[in-house]
C-alpha cells in the first residue's frame, strides 16, 4: 500500500472530524463567549477580515497567529485560553479563565476582549454570554442562586449527563449585554465533560439565535405575502367571469408569479439554514441527556414552549410561499391555455373570412376574364377584319357578313387561349 496514490483531500477531510474538540475545563472556571456575523450576506463575507481581527487580538498578547486559511484556533492569550472558530455565517470567540469572580457574572469577566478591539470587529454581535462553572453545592443553595441570578419565569434548569452536573439559564440579555449560564458540577465529572457541557450551551444559544433570523425574515414578509394572497384570489375570480380581459389577467398573474419566485429565491438560503440550525439545537440538547431538577422546566421544555412555535411559523411560511407560487403557476398555465384557445378560435374565424375573400376574388377574377375575352375579341375581330376585307369583293361577300363570320371563331380562339394560360398558372 506504500505506493498507492492518496486523494489530495484525504488527510484534510479526515482531520476535519477532529479539528474542533471540546475544551478541557477545570473547576471553577469562567467562559466569556462571543459570536459575530455580518448583518447581510454573511455566507459571502470577506473571511480575511475575520482572520485580521483575530490576529489583532493575538498580537496584543504576543501569541502566534494561525495560517491565513485556518477555520479554527486554540491558544493562550494572557491568563486566558482562547478558542476561535469560523463558521458559514458567523465567527465565535470563547475565552476561558480558571477562576470565578466574587460577583457572579461580573461584566469585567468580558474585558478579556478589549473595548477598542470589539469596536473594530468586521461584523456585528449576534450573541454573547458569560458562563460560570462552579463545584456543586446543596440543592437548596443552588435554587437560591438560580432565583437570584435568573428571571424565574424564564429560567430553565436541568441535571445533565447522568446528574453529573446541573445547568441553568434564562436566555435573557442582562444589563451588560450578555446572556448568563450556570454550570454546577459534581466532583465525579471529568474536565472534558465539563468542556462538552459548556460547548453545548454555547452552541445551543448561538444556533437558537441564528434560527430566529429566519423568524425575523418571516415577520418582514408576512404582510406582503398576505397582500399577494388576496391579489391571487382576486385574479382567480377574474378568470371565472371578471371584467378584465384574459390577456390583462394573464399579465397580472405572471407578475405575481415572478414576484413569488423572487421571494422564494431570496429566502431559500435563510429558510434552509434555519431548518439546519433547529436540528442542531435539538441535537445539542438531546446530547446533554437532561433530567428534571427540582420540578423546574428543562432546556428542552423551554425550547418547546418558546422556540419551536417560532420555528413552526418559519416552516409554515416556507410551505405557504411554495404553495402560493404553485397556485400562481397553475393559474397562469390555465389562463394561458384559455388565451391560446381564444386566439385559436379567432384565427379560425380569420381563416374563414380569408377563404370568403379568396372566393370573392376568384369570382371577380372569372368575371374579369369574361370581360377580357370580350375586349380582346373585339380588337382581334377589328384587326382580322382589316386583313380580310380586301378579299370580300373577289369572294362576293360583304364586310358585314365577313365580320359576322369571323367573330365566333375569334371569340372561341381568345377564350381557348386565356383558358390555357390560366390552366398553366394553376
């Protein structure tokens, strides 16, 4: 096998599966998480700007920079460990410190990202969070902390990974502009499992927020879709006996169909991404193996009540848009057939009129031919008379009798000649 040729992407594809391992975290720890994306055309963004922004942060701490085409990086920046990842639409930064502040979820924990560096970001913040990882305490004390740190009606709490840890969060933005998550772990849990929990929480929040972009798009287009739906209903009525002509109705239908197809093209990426992100959120929550803690709602229940309805709205809108486009296309095809049938009938009437006119022209032609025979015969008899009149005296025939004798012969000859010419033509 030493001489077999490897595919150029073999090692790259194999290594990609191991490129983004879960972080290894000690307890206690703090994670400052940031996700940024361009406001528009995120998938087509200039990724060199993302790399330049990362390099600026690393240079401030004298840390080595990754290759220009890197999609992930992990290394030390001062007293923190940084994990950077570049995704299709967004970039994430996670800074870990192996300590917790005296003040829970202290905004200064986020100062690992300098303010001037944040201001120079090539993209806008889509989400940020502070995650506090602490040793487990009594259930009573934990519930008191949750009540003090989170909004009670929004708080989701669950035991995860076989009760090896308890997670909590309310998915609300605090006064410092960050979300808050608490991870309370037992002594039996491993450092990699702690990193796995923290990574899952970051991904749940990020992909949940990215999914909501689809819902935002739906809300902006719902009014226009309602107007188009009413317009389609009106055009369908016009097809079944309205005042407008079929051609005018067809033109309007084609305009509506074109607009619906344009909307479908414009939203196809966002709706497709939303569907993928929803599946990722569900998969990350499932992988935590949640169990109810102290009768509180789990993360899965929180998503079911508050997140999934919005995602069902996106899915329903996507189906509605496709249905409306199909309706408009079918109506256009039906009306186009109707217009074609009407035009065929009009063409048939036109052909019949042309046949009648051709018949009239033929009759007129025959009439003209008869007159032509008379006119030509008149001149032929005159010319022939001038030729034969000198013979009338020797023959003892008067000019009148001679003229009367040659007239039928000339007329018959002219008629026969014209008939031969017409037969050759036809």
